[in-house]
C-alpha cells in the first residue's frame, strides 16, 4: 500500500477485487466487469477554502495525496460514493446499532464497549455460572447462583435454541431530530439488503432461530461475505410503529428521525476451532489469569482467552458501513 502523488492531475487507479481476480484467473472467457464502486475515504472536505478565489477553493483537496487502490475488501472503501437524483435532500440515511433494549430485540454492548461472544457452552462447568463471567469483568462481584443473568453484551455463542433475546440489532434511517420520526422513510433510501463480513475462522453468522447463514463468498484472507436480504425473515425483524401517548409520541427506534421499519438482526456461532482448540487464541488473541469470586470471596483463578474482531455491515443500497466490535472469550477449565 502506498500514497499516490495527487498534484492536481486526474488519477485513475483501478484494481480487481479478490473475487474479480479469481474469476479472471479461470480463463474461460466469462470474466466481465459488471459492477464497480467509488470511494473518498481519504478526502478531508474541511480543506475546502472559502476565503480564497473560486478557482483555488478546492486546491488543497485536489493536491492531497491519495491511497493507491487496495484489493483487500476488508480495508478498502469504508465509505462508498452514491448518487441521488433528488436535489432537495438535506440528510442521508445512516446505519446504527440499536442499544436501547426497549421494544426491539437489540441489546447493549458490555462495559468494555464490545459484544462478548462466550465460547464456552452454556452447560459447561464454568460457562454454566454467569457469576463467573460477570466477576471476571469486575461486574457486580457479589453475584451468586448459577441462574444469575449474564451482564450486558455477553451471550453464549455455542448455545442452541431461540436467540431472540440476544440479537445484535442494526437499524437504519435519518438520524436527526430536525425531521420527525413520524414521517415515513423514503423507499429509495430504505435498505432491503446488507453485506455483512466476518472472519470465517472465528465463527459464523446465525439468524434468530440459530440457523447458520451461508456465506456467498470466502476470500483468501478467510473473510466471509454474507448477503442478507429481507427474504430471510428470521434475520429481519419488524420495528414497532411509533405510538402516540397523549401529546407525546414516542419512537421505538434508535434512529432519531424517519426510520426503516425493518431491522437487521444477527448473532454469532463460535467456530469449532475456537471451542475445541486454543491455537487461534494463541496466534491472534490475548491470555490473562483472572480471579473469579463467589460472593465477596475469591474462589480461584482461571485462564481467560480472548480475540478481538469486528462484524462489518454495509448497506447494499446506500453503501453506508458500520463496524460492530466483537470479542470472543473462552474460559479455560481449572
């Protein structure tokens, strides 16, 4: 990766994605470019200078060095350029996590600012006691009893059954109070499909009934690409319509303004390589010896493995990208 000298000349630096190069390498004559994307991640529009002559107002932007094209789909184009024919748009839609824990099934991140996927099975000796998990993170050390609820943001990533109470929920719309949430979101701005990316070595995406979702593609960096459509009803949940309570209407959405009435809901199933081997934790993660407590008394010490990664969600229509922090945690038995 390098910077290109942008002295004001027009530069076109185009490369094929990993999938494009794979299809080109097949050499059967079927390769054809049908889609492309443009981005401006490295451009700082704050460099636009209104105090100088009109011919030089954008000179600093035009001369800013730009990154050469990157083939890595994980690193390239976090923000894609889109075109709207309308000229009256003051706000564009964003994608946002629902952390409100109210009428929709979103749930909060942990005190670490991330979702925590517990690799130990729910019926595991250590995994069966949420007080162990909570005390490891220093959350309410006086928790007692095996039926204690897991702290916010924690979920069992090897558990089966209904996951609706522990779904990572993504909502979309105009996040501004200057347009009332009672207005309907323009259908041309409402996402109906999302691309979701996750390291395939660490786990798989599942929907609300724990059914694994099938990746459309896994690249040479082991990043799985999922295309999730509204057709998968277990991955898309309806957001309740706003309700009028007296003269104070309330919105169930995490979006301040008009919102998409359909929300994307995801969970993660940890891979067998994480559950039955420590190799990936040793290679990519961290290890710590941590005390856990029963009541206010330290019972013992145990080893905790963790790997930090992310789930990246990209709107197929708007190109808006959202990075969701995720930590896989495995507690080593005594």
